[in-house]
C-alpha cells in the first residue's frame, strides 16, 4: 500500500507538472505573436504617447513600457523601474537536479554489482525522490546573488555537460565512500549485510549530500553569506532533517528502514565534510574556467 501511495503521488506530481508546462508553452506562444506597448511621438514637438504595436514592427530606439508578466520582446536596456525583481534560477535548478541524479544512478549501479541485495528498496527510492523534488521547489522563490545578475545566463552545451558529469561523478564517489565506511565501521549484527541498516544509512547519506548540493551549487551565493537563510537554505535544512529523522521513525519502519547505530554518524560525517570541501573546490575551479 505504501508503494502504491508513493507511486500515485509521484504520478500526480508529474502529470501536474506536465500540464502546467503545456499551459506555459501555450501562453508563451500567444505572447510571442502578440503586441508590445511602445512610447512614440508623431511629431518632435508632441509628447510621447503609449500605443500598442505588433512585436515585428519594433525598431531600434523604441521605448517600451513593460508591466508585471509582460514578455520582453527584444534586446532592451533598462531605463527606469519600480518594484523590479529578477529570478534566474533555472540554470541552478538544472545543475543541481541533473548532477545529483547522475551521481545517484552511477552509485546505485555500482552498489548493485557489489551487494547481494538491492541497494535501496523501491519505496525508499520513491520517498527519497519525493523529498528531494519537494525541496527543489524552493528554487522558484530564491533570489540569485548579485554576481549572477551582472550579465545574461548562457547555458553552453559542452560546459553544461562537463559540469553535470563532473559533479555527478563527485556525488557518486561520496555515495560509494559511504558504502566503504559502512563496510568498515559496522560489525556483528550491524554489518553491511544487514539490509535495513544499509538502506537506512544510504537513505540518510543521500539526502544529506543532496542538501549540500542545493546549498553549494546555487547561483551566485555563498554559504553563510547572509544572516537570514533564504528559501533554498531552509529547504536544504528541512531535507537534511528528514534524512536524519525519517529512518528511526514509525514511517521509516513502514518503508523498511531502522534506527542507525551510533557509530554510523561520526565516520560518514567525515565523508560528508570531505565531500563539501571537494564540492567547493570543484565549483571554484569551474567558475575560474568560465569565460
């Protein structure tokens, strides 16, 4: 029943997302083929008047008047604004989502070859993805850093693929390092052949690494750069709390997880610390290589 419920929730979320995407595309098509409000004068001695003209009739030197929700129909320079905000988090969302998912897939395949049991049960995978997807909704409400707003965001295919591949493999290394820690740190009844302990440990580690990725790969922000945590910071904290508190809870038992031994938390914490340092260094190197 739990698996069916998670599958149903996942299907509803996906169908809802696709429906909203279709509606957005239809609205964009209407906007692209619409008109723009431009300030023009018929005579040099007369004041400028606002008028609606087809987008195709815009010429260099036109002064546009834009309101909330208006599509910018051409390359423009901002002359005056009131209550103007810019949200440019789609690039950060793509980087975080694709690199994290790639790392999880590589680690899952590698662990599947090494373990005599499934690295994670289907219900646990669905619950983990649901938590991560819900946390990523915070990107829609996050304010990008000042450095991001200095110029247009350009997604260059080669650079983007290198980013996703590099950070995805780094994520996979962190997952496999956690697997090695489990194999070395847990003995006796809590050894790595204890499926419930392994599933719980990897569930926790995955959500913690994904929370780190959300914080460190967001656009133009430094961790600790603001005294008040933003939406992404709060979402990452919530994601980490779910990773730590869900396995020992009654819901965790329903999903096939259990409370972790105390020895688990220290060594994987070291792995996560090293992963955060490596992620920060890789991000700095990537930014230096950007044109």
